[in-house]
C-alpha cells in the first residue's frame, strides 16, 4: 500500500467499499448528543470487526481501522455554526456569519474547547482502550481551510467578498487553517497509529505519508481564484505533515494543474465528469494516486 502511494508502483487503486453502518436513529450522532460518548463504542467496534471480516473474505490488501467519520460541520461548529440533524441523512452545518465584519470578530478556539472535537477525542480514546493501540484510528470528516470557511460564511456573501474585499477572506481562511492544523498536530501526537484518509471510507494509507482533506469548492471558481484562496493552505498542510490525500466531489477538471502544485500529493479521490460531463450524484470514482484519466463506468 505504501508503494501504491509513494513507491515504484504508483497508479490506480480500487477500494472495495464495505460501508460502515451509521448509528441507529435512537443512538444518533455522537458529536451532537449529550449522552455519554461510551454509548457509541460498541458501534465503532462492530463496524471495525465487520470490515476486518469482509477484507479477509475477499482477500483485499486494505487495512481495517476504527472508523470515526463525522459530518462535515464539526470544524465549522467551532465558529458558531449550528448543526441541523436531517432525518435519513448526515447532519449539516448552517452558516453563522454573512459579512466581513462578522468574520473578523471570530477567533480561533482551542481544539479541545470545541465540544464536537472534544467528543471525538474522547470516543477515539475509548475505542483505543477497547480495541488496543495496534488498530489504526480513523479521522473525522476533514474539510479544507477554504471549505470550512465556505460553510461558516454564507457562501454567496463570501464569494462576493472574494471580489470586493479579498483580504477579509484571506484573514478568515487563515483562521480555519489554524484550527485544522492545530487539530492535526494534536490528533497525530495522540494517535500516532492512525489512518489519515477520510474519503473514500474504507481506504487506508500509512500515517507518515501525510494528511487528508476534502477540497469541494474547487469546482466553483476559476484557476486564478483557486490558486489565490485555496492553494496556499493546501501547500502548507502538505509540507507540514509530509504529504496530502485529497477528495474532491466537484466538477473541477480545470483545477488539475493547480492540484499538481501541491507537494507530495499522494492521491486524489474524486467524482469524474470527463468525458463527457455528467452529474456527480452517485458517481464516485476509485481511489486514484496520480492523475491518469480512467475509463468512465456507470
């Protein structure tokens, strides 16, 4: 697996998904509930054991890990976003600000001072105590600094500010970048044996090869704006943690040359719309180290 991402055999990979079962409606989302975090340990353990059995049965090279994947709003909640819990779907964050003045007033909180992140660390510690330190620990849903900012800041207002007051957007992305970086330092120190990949669920990589995140806003802007507002934080995170695994579910073929400017970009997982251009729903591609185009399959 290491060779696949950074050795002599870099190329395409196919991940056979055996999706982790979500918590029951009665149990709910562990980041939102006020009930003891220990109630979710059996759910994580059962998913790990199911994944391990599945990989053995199909003879897959993947490595099972304790999946603690969350909704996309965990980091946005640190900046005041309320989370709406949809029935039959993952929870989602509602924007908390709509102006440059509000963005400038927000401060970067301590990681463990964010209730949802504190519950994540608590659950991870309990799962490690149950399964042992040899089982890799999974990460939460990791949005890029720009994507976190675009959740917190009402998107149409933030995109307007990118034209009218770009410095204010740079200042706020720097704050979300700082929080994500602080989290990664803390998590990697506390759980050195971890799986850095959050998407696609089921894929594993050695932790020394870097961090992972989603860059889903890449398709909504020009190459010039991507390189101004998004690329610098991606380069910094990759340089800081030794590489990057990136997920992108946007129509972002025009950003490929910019993606390749990220040092040690180990792999990219994304929805392909080329050729021809197609809707992204239900069309997630395989986990792909490198940039060769695959044949499109329905």
